[in-house]
C-alpha cells in the first residue's frame, strides 16, 4: 500500500488531470490572461482582428501542440490542445475559436492527411503563427448537408486544378494565408467524389467576397470566400483524389472534441464573474450572495460545469489516439457528437443563470457576461447542429 500523501487537490483528482496536464492548463491560463484578455473588449466592440496575436501565440509554443517538433510543433497530444483552448476560452473566446480553426481544422488536418512535401512546406509557418490557417467546407446552399450538397468543383487542368464555387461562414477566412478547401472532383460520385486542397490566399482566382459581422465571437474573422477558376497546383491535393470525405469526417470528430473545451472555458469564466458580482452587488442592505435563490443558481452552475468538465475530458481522451482515416463512424463519432451537444446545451443553462445573477448589468452589451452570453448560439450550430448531433448518436445506437 502506498502511504505517500497525494499533493493533488481534490479538484484535480476529480478532473483526472495529471500534474503535467494541470501545469499545461495553468500555464495556458496565465498566458491567456496576460496576453489575450486585454484584446477581448476591442475585438467585441469593433470586430477587430489583432494582427500580432497569432505570431505571439506561435512564439510562445501554443500552435502545433500535437504536431512533432520536426515540423515546428510541440510534440504533445490532442488532449493538451484541448487544455490550451479551454484556458484561452476563459479569457478571449473569440481568439480561442480562431485558434481552433487554425490549429485543429487546418494545421492538424494537414499534418494527419498530407504527404511529407506538403507537411514540410506548410506546417512550420502555421506552427510559428506567421501564417494563419482556415478550413473551407460550408457553402451558401450546404450547411448540415455539407458533403451531399457541395457545389464547389475542382477540375484538373494540366499541372493544376481549377476551383470554382464559394464557401461561407469560414472562421479566419478574412485573414487566412492558407486554407484547406474541399471541392468535388467527381460530381457523379456525390459525397464520395470530394477532394481536399491546400489553397493560398495569393492564388489567382481566389478572393474574400465579404467579412461577416456576427452576434457573438466578434473579432474572430468570419468570411465568404469565392473561387473563380482559382488555379491550385495539383501537388496541393491532400490525400488521394475523390477520397476527401475521409479527411472531412475524421476532422469533424476531432473538431467536435475541441469545441467542448471552448464551452467549458466560457462557462468557468461566467461562474467566476457571477461569484464576484454576487459578492459585491448590494441589495436590501446586503450582498446578493446572501440570498438563497442566488446561492442556488451558483450551486447549479457549479454542478453543470463539473459534469461538463468530465464529459469533455473523457471525450478528448477517447479522440486522442484516433487513427489516420478514422472517425465518422462508430463509438468515437457518437462520443464526440454527444460531448459537444451536452457541452453546448449545458453552456446555455450556465450563461442564462449568469446573466440572471447580473440582472440589468448582464443585459448591457458592453458587460463581459453579455459578451459570453452572445457566444451560446454558435456552439449549438457550428460543427454540426444540435439536431445533427442527435441524429449521429441515434444512428450509431440503432446500428448495434
């Protein structure tokens, strides 16, 4: 029997974080509070993009977290990435969303699916933050049915492909240097005729049609992209032609596992803001933290957040060793869909109570809790709507 007393707190033991993992979370939290939080108000007020932020994040080692050092990465794992974005989301959830689009949807997808030539060409700049990445999947007429309704095409023309079509709601689209774009290379095959390409912003025929203004996550740049005979070198094909659906589905499962920590980080911040406000807000000659109904709300928020934490961490661990080409089916498909569905729906409850505790202050646009509240809906829509998540879960259950 080991008689050595554990130095871990009860909260750390409950979370299941090792000492190394707790240190990653704490260090990312310190960085985000010092470097990213001061940018958050202006980003929300003006839909402003801080031009030096990504280079600063990259220089500090917070890009390419699960990518080997040989490509400029850190050499950790997906779980460590989840801890980083959780911490970032506490202090600047708009930049955290842009971080996920860059780190998980573009950079990590390229690492997992591209050949060595493409890895060496693109990963170092994405890892050090001097190049900004994005993913181009959703189209104006294709949301939940992103694959079946895809209209963007790629036609071989000598040593190039010509891309024609448009993408919309693309996170980082207005500022991206490198985009992983999906297009149909064989219309007759439907969803099985899709291929993935790396597109650079300077390629002829590409343009940003418009930057979109959003209700929440403001400052995280979202855009409509247009491809008009956009000439892309054939060597920029990621994986095999007509096999892009494997890249998509594997990437979507990983994306869902990384959206849940965003919800968790936002909710952690909302709870702390609510505690602080309840302690200082005076009504009837006493702080409102003395009122039983306020205390009940804080207790509910704590329980919801801790249940979200366990679900989020376990889903991340399940996705941690997802094989190349894996995903889009089976337990991991169901687990990641369930994780983000539960996290987003629980976030709705947490933020609703947070605004209620803040009262009139919570309804004011400039308040921080209002900024957090306006983030709710995107996380119930993005990476597959709540309804699609339920379809995924039920489909997998009924296959058994």
